[in-house]
C-alpha cells in the first residue's frame, strides 16, 4: 500500500463561519494503481490532493505515504519525503523563470539525486519538448509549459504521482499522449497515480474512480 487516507476531514474559516470542505474521507492507493479523482468544482479535489502530498494538514484523520504518517513530520521532513517519493503536477505550472526547459525538467530529479540524462532525453521526446530545451518559460505557450511541468514531475521516477488536471491546458491529441506517458510510467515503474480530472473520457482510462460529492466520497 502506497497511500493510505483514513477518516480525513478538512475545513476553512470563511467570512460567515467555518466552511467544511469534506469529512470522513478514507481510501487506499496501491503501488502500480492509477485512480481518477472526480467531482464538481469546489468539492475539494485539489484540497485532498494537497493533503496527500503533505502540503497541508487535515483537521482530523491520518494520511500515510509509503508507510510514513505525515502528521508528526515537520515542514522540512515532509518536503524531503515529497522530494524522494512524490511527483506533483498542479494547475499552476510553477516553472523557474531563470532556468531553461532542460534545467526545469531536471530540477526535481537533481534535488532527489536521481538525475538520469537518458531518461530525461526520452521524456523530452515523448512530450514533444526536444526542440525547446534551450528556451525559457516566458518563451513557451501555456500548453508547452504544462508539458514541462509534467516532465519535471516524472523525471525522478517518483513512487507516487499526484496530478491536478494534468491535461487541462493541452489539446486532445497531446493530452492523450501525456496520459499514455503517465499510465506507461505507472506500468513500467510500479508508481501509483492519483489524478484529478473533469474529463469522463480520461477518468475511464484509469483503473478506478473516487468521486467527491456532498462533503465526502460518494
């Protein structure tokens, strides 16, 4: 078992009082498993993804990643665990403006001590980035930046991939190619994939689905 979420609840203080996003959310994700996370806008999909990555803490419940309970870890320890085990693809690209495509792709893998030139070259080719390696983020389209962000997350061959609408800024053909790459990595390395998507077509390509609705998993 790679990811174990037990009876997790999360809410936020709002102007009119406390807004409860969800409660009593429990699920497990095994190594080598690809799972879609669906739900209406505002249902808490991104919030749940952040909790799984240790970017935020639940109000109640427990999140265990690779057997490690995230709750007692301080910020530095959680960052180290993410660096070693997690590939993150969020809606904001978060590329480093001062680095070119090649350096952005290899950034996280280098931090984790797992930079592999041959794998990076293969990733760049499969993502259609080979001709763009010397360009900087400001010289790229939104779709190109998204592909760089996806490649960066995959460069270190993470144990767990957490992806928030990873194909949202891509055309259908490129989005399908990226999905094939994500699912291929899961098959090749035994990584787990939890992917937020609004697309019924893409969700159907994954092994199973978790659906957030009404403050919990439906």
